[in-house]
């Protein structure tokens, strides 16, 4: 196999503090890869500004003017992490042999890219970076993250355990992924659907050295809901089964009440009545909210809005 043209795609949102550190590390990395003939001289690093409110685009523009290997993609509006990544992959697809996606904070170990390229040379079209442990996470984050992967597995969604969006895609895998037309994207579930030969490279995740995390608890919860509702309708089935169970219990309670009434027993049922009202009311609201999530996704899909709007693209011919 010839030396591949690699494009490293990095979504950026308010990363002016982190980008100089990221750029320095990736320059060293790609210089070493070029020296070892692992990647072509035409390889590039694509920095996607996802509507940042700080000086992220100015930093990207400066890197582009100083180094031939840096390209910049500026989105006209904040489109979200998945859409920003999609934009970078779309720009890279016509020119690359393979791409690697990684977050701007470089908490994912960049040295794992050596393993990615080795697996690619062996014939893998998809190489997933998988965390070897979560020892550096808080107990809450570790518990919720592992619970999320297990829940998705129970719901029948094919995902690579402890894999986020640090991965390599060959050109044909990338083109196949970009052919997906849905607006509600959950790449961790979409990539396994490609079906191409997949390999795994383990690495130890580091800590952010500058800037702030872009994934607070609120976004993590929204991300989990997005993943579940984008890939399975089992929650609706579970709600239906719960409704059936409640109906059966209600019928049994009705029989009990009638037997008690005709048997001459007086039952003070205020407490049980109130509990039943609150329980069934809560179940109804959960069911309506869940159904609303799916209807909302149908609504967004029918709009067929573009995933991103490109404002500016800096590249070297």
C-alpha cells in the first residue's frame, strides 16, 4: 500500500487557549510520521471553527498562513460537535486516503495514531480508539458513562465499548458514512453500521491542559438521549409494556375492591388512591415525553435542513 494522504479533522469551539498547544503537538507528530514514511507530504490538519465566540478563527487563520499543513473551515453558525466534525470530513473526503478525527483538547493520546495507521496498512477501514481505563474520571462520570454503554447494548445498538469519536476511517468508509442522510446524527452508532473491517487501538486518556470542557452534565444527558432515540425504538416498546402491566394491576385492584365491597369490608383508600394517581400520572408524562422525542426527530428529519453552512474555507492548493 502506498503512503496514504492523511487528513486529521478537529472540531473546535472556543479553543483559542488550547489550539496553539494542539498545533505544536500535531506538528511534531506529523513531522515524525512523514520522516517514517507513514503518511504523505500532502497530509493535512483540518481545524473546523464551529461558530466560536472567542478568537479561535484568528488562531486557525494564523496557523494556516504559517504552515502549509493546516486548513481552516469556518462555519457560519454553531452547528454542534457532530455537525462540525461532519463538515471537516466532507471537506477532506475528496483529497484524502484516510482521515482521523480527534477533539481539540488532545485528551485522547495522539500517539495512538501510530497504531491507527498500522492497522490501516493491515487492511482495516475503521480503526477505533478505545480507552484502556477510566481511572482519571470522577466516580459519577465513570459510572454514568459505563452505564450508558451498557444501556445502549441492552437496547440493541451496536457500539464499541469506551469508544468516543477518536477514530480512523479509510476513504471508502468515509464516503459510505457521508452518504447517510439523517439530520439527527450519532456517529458512535452510525460507524458500526458501515460493516467494513474494524480494528481497535487502546490508549490512556489524559487531562485537558488549557481551556474548559465543552461537555457539561446537561450536554452529556442530551447526548445520551440523542443516541438512544436515534438508534432504537425499544424505549417506546418498554413504555407500552409498562402501560399493559399497569392496566393488569389496575384490573386486579378493581377486582380486589369489588370483592372487598361485596364482602362488607370498609377500606380507607385515600393513601393508595393518591399514590396510584401520582404513579400513573408520572408514567403518562414520561410516555408522552418519550413519544414527543421521537416525533420531534421526525419533524427535524422532514425539514431536511443542511447539517452545516460553510462561511469560509482556508486551504493550500
